C-alpha cells in the first residue's frame, strides 16, 4: 500500500456499523437472502440494492397496512428515500421480503432457531409490521426443524392412570429381570422376579442372562405355575431400559438384602434367595398394610382372608391415588385422536452410526396415530419401514402434537429478486472403506424426516465432491487424487 497516497481516519467501533465486506468471511449458503436482510438493516447507512428499493416501494403500495402511510406519512410513521419507517424501524410489507426477514432472523446461523421471545426481541429491534407477534409465533411454532430439535418445556402429556387392583390373587402378575450379576457355580447370572399385583407376594428365581422366551416360559411353569396356576394378565417390560415403579422398589430392596449376605467373591448370591424371599414376604407392605404371607395364606395370625383381601384392595387403591396425585403435579392432561399427526421423542430410540445423542433431534416425525390403547395413555403409530424393528406403541409422555403449516414456503437459495440454479442436496459422510477398484462412503441422507445410512460407491457421488473433500479434511486424511481429477 506504500505506492498509494492515502489518509486514515479513526472510526469508533460502535459507529463503524457497516464494516468492509472484504474483511468478512464469505458465506455461500443462503447468501442472497441473508444479504437482503443485512441491506434492510443498514438502509439508513449505505446505498441498498436498487431491486430491493423498487420491491419495497411496490409492496408498500399494495399492502393495505402501509399504503396510506406511504402516500402520506404521519407520526409515528416517517418516510426517507421511498422507505417507510415506524419509530425509526423499517416497515416490512407483506410478501417475499417479510418471508426472508422471518427466515433469516430465525433459521439462519445468526438467528440460530431461538425461541419466540428471543426472536421477537431481535426482529422488533430493526423492523415493524402489524401483527408481528402473531405471525412470528405461528412461524416458529410450525417450523419443522424446531419441532424436531427443541426440548418440551411444558409438563409431560398424559395423566398417571394406575392399573385397578385385581379381584383375585395371582390373577395379575408382573415379571421383570435383574441382570449382570456375578456368575454362580451353577452358571446363574440373573434373577427372575415375579410379583402378584394383589398380595405383593414375590418369587425370586435364579436364571441365566441369555434365557430365551421359551426358557423363561419353562422356568415360569416349573416355579410359578405349579403353585398359583395360570394368570389372566402378565405385565412385563419390552426392554431392560424400561421398568415400572413396583419392580424398581423390589429390585432395590432385594439388592440391599443381597449385599448384606454375599461373600467377598459375590458368587454365592443364589443360595441366599430362598431365605430372602421368605423374609420379603413376611414383612408388611407399605401399599397393602399387610404381609404378603398373610394375604396369601391367612396366617400371622389366622384371620378372615376375604376381609384381608378387601383391606388390601382398598389400600392399593389409596396408594395408587396418592401416587397419581404426586406424579400428576408435573403432568398435564391431553389426548390424541386417530388420524392426528404427532412427533415422537428420540429419548429411547437407538442412535444412528456416528451420531451424538446430544446433537441428535429430540423428536422425529410426524407420524400418524392409528390406534389408542384402552388405558388412553398409549398410542399406536404408523411407522415407516425404516422403523419396522420398533414396537409401534408409545406412551403419551413420549409424544407431542405436530403443527403443520400448509402455506409455508421454503426459503433457501431462492431469492425474491433473482433465480439461481439449485445446488445438489447436502449429504453427511460418516465413514469410508477401500474396495478393490474404488472407495465406498457411508452416507447419511434425510428422506422424509428419516435419517438413513447406506454405503455408496464414489462413482455414484459425482456432484458431492465438496462433501467428500470436507470429510477427508475432517479426518486429516488426504483423498485419493482420482476423486478430484478433472473429467
């Protein structure tokens, strides 16, 4: 720069609101729409694009909210170079410019998908139009990406509805498992816990962790059926990650008792189960106010067993009401109908390859409700083939309503003032493997809100060379030269 004769004037940072464009990082994605918003926000300081000015003037004359104020501005409206202001905030008429303002102040990187209040404060700082609150709230509420990524801040859906007490003993039972115990001399590594829902009488049966459904049925026949017959209803969780409250309390109590009696090696736990089962059934239950032995056999002391069962049922009902009241403090009543569209929580769903739980969507969908269970708190969803291994029934606390906006127009590279060719869809490359003649890439694609991972040959990705380059840069490997040779 020494060959030039120039003079440097110092400008405070607060006053230098229009920085030199050459000092800013080039952003290709959403460049056109983002530049529109930046020019709108800097109208009073720089010369804006003539297309934007002409479009604003044209939209002002068509918008009934601004037509009269644009022709004859009166306080608090003012007019400057064919631009209308409301209390020094630029007025945005209906049309594509307003859609771009909404889009880039919420979806873009400097909008960052913030909530309604934060986005409203930011937009209101620079722009004005009537019914801004309502439009912005509806825009954010129906934005698909926000419905997927945002946490549910309200109470969980679905009031707690406990099972009614059964009429007879061993008519309803629950079955659960305690896994990952030290292997005994008889190769037992787990405990099958069977509980009668009325008397709370329990049986602890040592088993192997790799038991199949057939093996479990044989154990039930040999250890439970011979004493109590066949129950009408068996309550059992579909997965080890799900447990009911009664089983959790029984597990905790059994584990506490086992800790007091096992040896140093902990391999003798199974021989203590008969005595611990007797001790458990001989103590008063907080729920029934009776011992399971008393309700089962009428002993301790011998009394009217029918009356004892009635007392147990009343106590269970009272306990359920207390539990429901406590749980419902943090829940709100809600119901869905067949045909409703809902979002499904990913809390208990398996992760895709190479994905982080913290950065994955909190909800996926929408999915259609196709059936309602008798309890009213569980719903069957129409899942795509991708999720055929998942059980289609989910508790209402894992669902939330899906809000659909039929009139939303997607704003990406398309501009209000010019048309550009669409760029090929962006893909995420997770891994790669070398084959005999080429390289395969593990690609994650988004199809109908469902992430799919699949291996694709490099020859089938001619339009995604930038994505391939970014992948190799991220793993510090250098791509084979053949990938980027001119064709």
